[in-house]
C-alpha cells in the first residue's frame, strides 16, 4: 500500500469553500445564459412578426432566385402548399433553413415562430411560416426554363394559388451573443474564485495559527488538551444534571398528581361528614358512629399523604 497523502487543513478548507462557490457560479451562469438566450430568441420572434406584417401589407413580386421584399429588411422564401421551394437561393448564396416539405408539419407550425436546422450547413434558423396566395407569371425574353417564372404574392385573402411565405433569420448572431454572455460569466466567476481562494487561504491561516503554534510547542499543546478535556467533562456533567433534573421534575409532577387525586377523595368524605353534622336537630355522633370512624380514618390518610409529599 502506498503512503497516504495528508492535505493540510489550511489548504483543505479554502479548497472546499472555492469548490462550493464554483458549483454555485456554474449554476448561476447556466441560468443566466439560458435567460439571455430566451431574451434574444424573443427579440428575434418579435422582429420576424414585424417583418411578416410589413411584407404582407401589400402585394410584391418574387423572382426565380430572390424575393423583392418591400421593406428590404428581412429574408423570405416562397413555398407551394405542399412545401416545395419555389424561390431557391441564387448561385453562391448561403443555404437557407431546411424546412420539412410535409403538409402536416407546415400546418402545425403556421403563424408560429420555430427553430429549424440549416440546409447543408451548420447552424440554425428561426422561421415564421405565413399563408399567402401567389400567381405565377412568365418573364419575357428569358429563355432558361428555371428562370422564366416570377410570382406575384399577396396576403392570405389574395387571389391565385395557396402557398406559404417563410420569413427567416439566422441564429448565428444569437449564438455569438450567447457565447459572449457565457464568456463574461466565466471571466467574472474566475476572478471571484481567485479572490475568494486568496482571502479564504489568508483567513484560514490566521484562524489556524494558534493550533499550529500549540502543536509546535508540546507543553502548550498538552496544557490545551487537559483544558479541552475539563471543558468537555463539565459539559457532560451539565447535560447529565439537566437530564436528572428533568426526570426529577417529571416524577414530582406525577406524584403530586396522584396525591392530589387521593386528597380530593378524602377531603370530599370529611366535608360530607361535616355537612351531615351541621344539619339542625341532629344529635352529635357517638364514638361508634360509622361515619365518624370513616372521617377519622380519612383524616389520618390525609396526614399520611402530606407526609409523603414532605419526603
């Protein structure tokens, strides 16, 4: 078996304090980053809703590879009712979101912001799908089959075929902002932990200095040990005396209760005999009267009970 490594107490205590604070910092950082991401997501949803309202406020045209948005402030795509992409990205443009071409998925997520992965690349997109109507039109003097159609798009109450307009925004910027927030939390937590470690180490060394001095001086250490032993013995004796006092009090209360019940019976008998003797016209009792003998007996019993209480 290898030698057991003993960590000094002045090192162990600061390490424990720093560990506890580090766990709390990690939990607080996770909550803070989650709240920041939620706030940024809500801001993106608000921008998508505002952009969709601006786009659908009037009719506009979508070309073969782009959509001429009236305000020019957001990215959009046009889908057919079955989810087919009608306005693919231009040559060399960044791929857009990978929206499932499933009518059930599109119906479930219409008019509600949702996060989807990117098409052919890492990252994700926040999209808002809105129902629209569109009318395909031929573009004159264009002879490529894939570039000779444009679409006149109107709102849900327009004319033409039913389709879906996808208003989208990339979440790469959101990820970068969230990363910065996380880095800020990590930096602040690191600084706090370093300061805490230095302070805890200094305080622990100050508090443990008397113990180190006593351990280095055998005479003081031995004197401290008997003092601690005496203090411990006094505390044990105090606890034992307190327990004994509680038991004695409980026993006394029980005895007083018992004697009280017995005295109440004897006093009632004596009181009844006295009431009988005070009745007008009744001769005084004789020495052989049973009531008199019982009253005398109860009086003796009362004296006995009082003597028990005295003991």
